[in-house]
């Protein structure tokens, strides 16, 4: 083989290496484009997740404040009812004492008992109102639980998307010869 043939063989080999290098460079560029798209999708998913979590946090904060306000109002009603019950007990004791001390108290007893019964009816009405409000609080809590279920569902979907993206990133890294950690 002559020196010219050797040079031709080397030139041919070098052309083959250059073509393979160009092909690998094109593949690497395509992989980098795909990886960039994947990272942008991950950022967008993270931003969306942060927005959803922020909105849910605000909604839950509002519900907590509303529930605290309702608890305060129920506590105030409870104190007033206790005061009324104490007054009722005192008046009942007074009525009993008057009944025992004189027979003339029997005439006035009917009127006082009617007033006491009227007040008792008012107390019972207020208790019914408190029970109704508590039912409303329970309904609102059920709504909060429903919203939390929706948040859990959204987070499950986001987790699924992230798992798929992690698999894609791992495949790209293996293809590039980088071991995923």
C-alpha cells in the first residue's frame, strides 16, 4: 500500500468520524431542547401547584376566622342562657318560698308562673336558634371537608404528573450517560 493510499484511508476515516460526531451533536441538541421543555413544564407545574395551595390556604384561613367568630357568638349565647337559667332558678325559689309562706301568694302565683313559662319559652326558642346555628356550622365544616377532598384530588394529579416527568428526566439522563441520583 502506498503512502497516498494510506492518506486516502485516513481521510476517509476522518470523514466518517466527523459525520458520526455531527450526528451525535444533533442528537445532543435535540435532547437539550427536550430537557429545556421538560424543565419549563416542571416550573409551570410548580407555579400552578403553588397557586392552588395559596388559594386553598386563603380559603381555609377565611373558614377558620368564620368558625372562630361563630364559636365566640355561641359562647356569648351560652353565657346569656346561663344567666337566664340562674334568674329562672332564683325566681322559682322565690315563688316557692312565697307559696309556702302565705295562701294569698296563690292568686299571684298564676301570673308569675305564666311569666316564668313565657321566659322559659323564650329560652327554649333561643336554644332552638343556637341549635340551628350549630347545624349551620356543621354544614360549613362539611363544605370545608369537601374542599379539602378537592385539594387532595388535585395534589394527587400533580403528583402523578411529577412522577411522569421524573421518569422522563431519568430516561434523558440515562440516554446522555448521566446516572440519575
